[in-house]
C-alpha cells in the first residue's frame, strides 16, 4: 500500500485549519441560545441545503454504500430513492409550518398538541437514536482511515471525536453549517476523482466498466416479489426496502430535530424551502454516485484480475478505502482523506448541536424554567461535550464487532429506534380528533409492540408467540400502530384536546 506523503498531510492539515478557523470566527457571535442553536435564523438558502446534505450524508456514504454494492447490488439505493418523494410535501407544507409553530425544538409541537409525555417520548427517542448513529459514523470513518492511512481505529475515533467536539463547542450551529458547505464541495469533488481513478487505472474505458457490472446484476435492486409470502422472507424484498425508505425519510424530514433545525436557521421561508430542495436533490445523486463507484470497483477487480486481501474480501466496507490506499498517488489521497474527515465531522457536528438543543430546551428548561439564557447556553455547551464523549464511546465499542453488514444493521436499528414517531406526528398534524389520552395510549402500545417484536424477531428470543415477519417491518408497523391506536382511543374515549389553532394540517391550510 502507498504511504501518505508530505502533500497528503499538508492537505489534511489545511482542511483542519480551515475548520477550526470557521469555528473560531463563529464563536464571536455565540452569546445566546438563539445564536448557538439557530444562528439567529440568518442562514442563506444554499447554506441550509448543504447543512441538510451534511446531516444526511456521513462517512457511511464513503464506506458502507460502495461496500454494500460491491458485495451485493443496489438494494439500499432503492431504499434511499424514496427521499425524493417527500421533497414537495416538506418544502411546500412542513417548512412554513414548523417555522411558525416551533421556536427551537420540534418536540415543542408534541407538547402543545399532546402534553409533556409525548414531548418526552419524542425527544428521548431522538437523543438515543442520534447518539447511536454518531457512534456508527465515527466507526465507519475510522475503518476507512485505518485502511487508507494505516492509523489505528481507536486513535482515529478519539481524534476525530475530540476535534469535532471542540469546534462544535465553540462555534455552535453556525460553524457546523459553514463546514457543511465545505463538506459538500469536497464530497462531490471526491466522488469525481474516485470515479476518474477507477476508469484510468482499469485501462478499459467507462463503457466496459459499466456494462460488465450491469451484466453481472450489480445494478439490480434485489428481490422484486410482491406477495404476502414475501413479508416473511429473512431478507427483505426491494418493495419492503422502498416502503421502509419512504417511511424513514418521511419521518426524518418531518419529525427529526436534526433536520427541522435546518429549516429554522433559514433567514426566510423561501430560503428554507430552497435549502430543502437543494439538500434532497444533492443528497440522493451523491448516494447514487457512490453506488456507481461500488459497481465500478467490482468491475475493476473482476476485469483486472487483481487479488484482494482476505481481510478486504471478508469486510466489503473496506473496498473503497483499500482501492484509494493502493491506487491513489500522493496528494490525491490527502484530498480524499480531507473529504472523508469533512463528511464525518460535519455530520457529527450537526447532530451534536441538535442533541444539545433537545437536551437543553426539552429537558433542562423543563426542570429550570426560570433559568437565564446565559445559563441555558452553558448547559447547552456542556451537553455537546457529554454527547460527544458518549458517541465516541459507542464508536469504540463498535470496533469490537467488525461487522461486515454495517449498513443493513444501521438501517434496521434506525427503523426500530424510530418507535412510531412518524405515527405520533401524523396523529397530531392530520387529525383534529386526536387527544392526549389517545396519543399516550398509542405510545404505550407502540412501545410494547416494538419491544416484543424486536426481542422475538430481530433478536430471536423465543416467547412462544413471536414476530416472524421480516425484522425491517418492525419499524414500519410501529408508525401505523401508534397512529391507529391513538386515533381509535381518541374517538372512543375522548380526552384532553388543546386549542388546535395552527397545530393541524386543516388549520394550517386555512391560514389560522
């Protein structure tokens, strides 16, 4: 393998210097929670778009997507394409709705609609889910850098975690957003450079690379069977993945603090809408670009006859980092490492700020309602530190697994941890009859279902009466169960229902 040259270290150092400079410049304005968590709502549309892209795309794009496609096919890209379907709804309806209803935390809406228990459920679930995802992001970053540069997993995880924590701590959301702009440029540039390197190194031309992978079924999207029998397959069909993706991205773009916070930082509704469109329309093609890279890498090694080390064959997630380490010249490796670090840091930074926002506004202020804004800001910074430390710990724990199916596992975990959240928001937004009693009952039933189904289905614990369908359906069913139970209980037993002015789709469309 090639070792890093001086120019590579110089490029990495230049990137890190640019990031810390952004953090220091942004820190001069971080004197209030409005500045720290929302950049005082002054971000232009293009910055909002890059922030959305950075929040959605992490180092997993570099590692897991090419690795999964290399080992199998395009199944996860069919899953991801569902994001495009939520674009119009989010841009047209949800952006102005949340900018009017929510001050900082999206879970404020749940309390206004259904009371504090619903807000607690939503915010706690978000924190747990995001911490888990941050650990996964740091882990996949470390895998790639270990292969490319030869640095140890533990050292990379700690270094990236600490550095990201520092500039997030001092620069707040503004530093996160402007580094996201840098990430977008590096990510797109990195994809172009990688694809060009595959074509040049292969010596056979782009057409042959694509056609060879196509003929081998690498562009397939999985099992297309559509039947009740397919619900019980151990491996989900393409349709289940697509529906799961639709539910996942609808939930992600309509209920998650890390995304809603990006809508709120826009300087106007129009800027926020433009940001949403740019964010989704740049994210999905980037996913597809790295899917093409995965297919092309398969063709490259098939056509060249170059033998892969046993460790790489056993862990496909390392295929792109291995290609970079063995086929990139000095300078280009530094550029790719900078892009990889950027994708990880901007994603981690964005989520750390969102986690701190939720912990501060949904929980600390609840306990200390009269706390001065300066005290809330101190607590928010402390929450960034604690969140970063825990996420780093999760990443270090993942290094003991060395999973060869990281993306599939991550998709399942996110689906389960979402725990009916889309159903809860839909119940509040779409129904004028939903009550606090209905929502709370729906939450309890949903938790019972997810616990039982995960234990007996995903973890194979025999309780005599087990969930035998594809585990991916657990997350899907949870949303429907919460909505259905919540609505039925509300209609049959009534309960507390607040003034719905501006809180539902009906009143929002009427402009009240």
